[in-house]
C-alpha cells in the first residue's frame, strides 16, 4: 500500500526511488498472498498445534525420584528447563529427592 502511494508521489514530484517503491509493493503483495494462503490451508493452525504438543511433551518429561541429573550450565542456581538423567555412580550435578505435582491454573 505504501509502495503504491510512494510511486504516485515519485511520479508527481519527479523524485528518485521508483525501484525501491516497486520492490516494496511486490514484496508486500507476495507476503500478503503467502499469509492468506497459509491461513486458508490451515498451515498456521497445524503448525501451532504441533508446537503446543511438543512443548507439552517436553514439559512433562522429568527425572523420577532417586534419579541423578546434570544441567547444561553445570550450576543448580537459577532456573533450568532441560536436564540430562545420568547414572548416580558417577559425578553429577544433583539428584531428585522428591517430586511434586502442581495443580493447573494461574
């Protein structure tokens, strides 16, 4: 839309930048067409559902009571969302002594 306005202004005032205005118009038209196509085919909703399912699966995977783990940072300070279960016989960052199931909600 703005590219078309710019083309009209360039023609009227004799300014430079016609190529940039045309490129902007073409790229925005292509972007709009891809957006409409992705919405009409359901690609966006399918992608979002698979993304949510992956997040749900990774969030539910956690070490069980008695297992040992390493964290990527090597430090148990702060928060982490990713741990690797390792054998307790070797060196490790921590071990699970309890698990708690939190209620859903805010």
